[in-house]
């Protein structure tokens, strides 16, 4: 073989080797990415919940809320049992957990959860802990762990997908759920909507396979219900609830995908109407006398930030409602929820720290859903 052919062959070999290396490097980098995690969730889910904890660690509002919460409780010490868990497993969710994706599946009256978690795990320590506190079995060359819960007859199954990803479920067959996520069938409509939520560190995406309006109405605070709203929600094809930290505030976006333009218009008009009614209600003299000033101010800030818009993407029509949550409003309403939830009512010293409304009127920050 001539020298020229040798040189050509070596050059081709180098190119192929480099291409293979960079292709592998790119795949490895995406192996535990947001997209790969969402893509690996079962396609038959009725709802998906996603949380990018790594991004929230860097968020100013999380630090502000944590500071306000610590000031209110005066207790920053960790639970002793959790300290023991961290010592035994080497895993602290506040530092080592990066992202979580949860798929909710409905099979008749039965509801199950399947979760994927990405992070930094000491696999050897965690597996030792699970064997000690549960049971394990071998299935298709993989070790599956089963840990009992506080609910009699119910357990959680766990399996390491890789050293950086763990699968968990309260269902009967974790292997089947992992295989469902690995299948290429049924993911297209989910991935399309996940793409619209790109850049959003926390969201819940619900597919209409049940009466969404009835479910949401039954879980609204204070027992509030609206047959008209429930009827409009039951027409929606998809509902997404998403949030993103923006400086020291948190931007929340609720979007409903409508079957036609008429339902889009009706839903937008209804949401604008109840927002105006709520604003008027907060200004009622009797309510102002009865309501805690800090709580009223928190609700007023939320309502002043609400903006309802209609979106026409050509192949789909949606209604979007946006609201801005400040650290003070978050802390105040969390305290109110804790009191209404049955915990002993603390002294109402928080009246003296009523949050300041930095900006009245509607806000229109950059979108987080495309």
C-alpha cells in the first residue's frame, strides 16, 4: 500500500474516532439531562410533575423564603432521624438532589406514582441501607429494593437506573414502568408540551382523561366551587401549572389548552371576571376589618399581578393566567395555610411585618411557556 493511502486511511480513522468520541460525550452529557428524565417517564401517565432542585438552590426567592421561614419558626436544626439517614446513606436532598420527575397514572380507581430522581448518590451506602431496612430481589440482572411505608400493605420499590439516577414507584411492577418510559410509543404529545415548558424549573402537566374541573373544585381552599368554572375546565385538553424564580420573586403561570376558540374566549372572560370580583372583595370595608392586614396585602399583591391572555398557536388555542409571588406574600400565606390546616395558632406578631407592595398594577415579564 502506498504512503498516500496509508495517510488517507489514518486520517479517516482519526475522523471516525473523533466523531464517535464527541457523539458519546454528547450522549453522556444528556444522559441525566432534564429532557432525558422527562422522556423516560411512562407515556400512559395522566399527569407529570417536574422540579429542578438544582436551579432552585440558586434562586434568590428560595433563600429569602427560607430566611423568613427560619425567622418565623426560630428552629433551624435538622430532624435527628434525618441526620441519621444522611449519615447512613451519604445523601442529603438539600445538597445532593438535582431534579425529580413524577408520573401519575390512573388505572380505574387506583392511582400510582412513578418517579425518577437525578443527583449525586453514594450507591454502595444507599444499597446497603435499603437492604438493611427493606428487602431486595434480582430481576433481569437488576437489583430491585422494596421498602414498607406507614400505610399497611403498601411499599415503595426502587432501582438504580445509573449511578446518578434512581427510579421509585408505589406500583406493582417497577420494571414494566421503566420499560414503558424507554419505549418510543406515546411520548410525542408529552414531549411537545414539555418543549413549551423549557426553561421552567417546576411544573405540573395534566392530560384530560378525567373530569379535571371536578377534581380541582373539590380541592380548592375554603370549599370554594364554581359549576361554570368546573364546566370550562372539563373542556380543556391539557392543563399546565408552571413556575420560575425571577430575581427575588416567583412567576407562576397557569395555562389551559382549549378545544376551540369559543371555549378559549369564555375561559379568558371568566378568569378576568373573577379576578376583578376578588379585587373588589378585598376592598370591602367589612372584610378589611375582619382580615389580617398582612394576609390581605399578600392577596392584594397577587391579584394586582394577575394577567390573563389568549394564545393562538395555530394548531392549538390556550388561555394563560400569570401571577407574581413575592417572598413576603409566600411567607404570609404559608403561615395562614398552616393555621387553617389545624396547627396551633401562633401569636399574630406577623401583623407588624406587613409586606410592602413594591409595584402596583399589572406586570408583564418575559414568558416562560412558549
